[in-house]
């Protein structure tokens, strides 16, 4: 049993240092306030995480774009033929036509310029369920459009359904493409970044867009 004089001394020290015990009501109130603040902060944290993932994704595409430019320098300014799908993953783009030739993936074609397997992984895509994760399904989070494959970067000829050159009829034909208008690689998962898709254009710039696109698989 604590002597009365000891209790008196404890009370004196508590008053001197301003110490006071929490009541149960006060403790519950503090816990409630913390829970409310946490619920308010969680959406903001999630948004920041998604923004960080989108920035990383754009950085990956810029790295691929830089590798493409290096490839052009080493190959007489001709774009490579890239096979978007790994063998056995589905209907491939080129082997269906050639029957024999198997063209490289982005990692194989641009590996010497710093593109690795990690470069082809979009953080948001990697967080998707396995059934919809493009990297797990196709070996890359990014689709590659064959629009400019094997074309010269100086005068890339592409087929278009919006052909209105003088002296032609109809609405289709072959034109010299503007590299700044041709999407070359982009998120395979649609609307993965706040409803947007990050896209690499043939001139090397990366932007986010919401419009529909034609995929290779």
C-alpha cells in the first residue's frame, strides 16, 4: 500500500508538470478523429500513387523512344520490325504473313540501347489482376504499332483512310507520315491512368490521350 505522503507527492509532481490521465471518452474521441483524418487522406494517397505510376510509365516510354532514335542512327534511319506478341501467346503479327520469319520484341531489338524487361513494365499494369495484366499475357505492358515498321524515318510511307492529295479520288491512299502524329507504342491496358493511356509518338515525345486506338492483338 502506497503511503499517503507518497500519493501526495505524486499529485504534486503531476500538477507541476501538467500531467493528467486520459479519460475513456477522450481516448475514443482521439481515435475517432484519427480515423476520420485517415479516411480523408486515403483517396489523396491513392491519387498520388497513381500519378507516380503514370510518371514512371511515361519515363519507360521515353526510354523506349530514345532507344528507337539510337536504333535509327545505327540502321540507316530505317525503323525495325517489332513483333508485339511472344511466340505462343496468340496470333502474332509477322509470322502469320511470312510463315517463317520471327521478328524481335522491343527488349530484343533495343536491349543494346538500355531497354530491359523492366522498361516494358507499366507499374499500373503490373498491379492489375493476372487475367488483365498485359505484361503477364503478352510479355509487355506496351503495345507496338507496326505502322512505321521497316520504313525510312526520312520519308515514312503509310497507308491512311484520310487521303485527300490533289489529283486523287476516294478517301484512302499512301502518304508520307508526320512522325509527330504517329503513335508507335502505348499502354496496352486502356484507360489505366485516370482514364488515360500514355503513348510514345514516332518523333520521341510522350503524351496521355483518351481517344480510341487500334491494338495489335
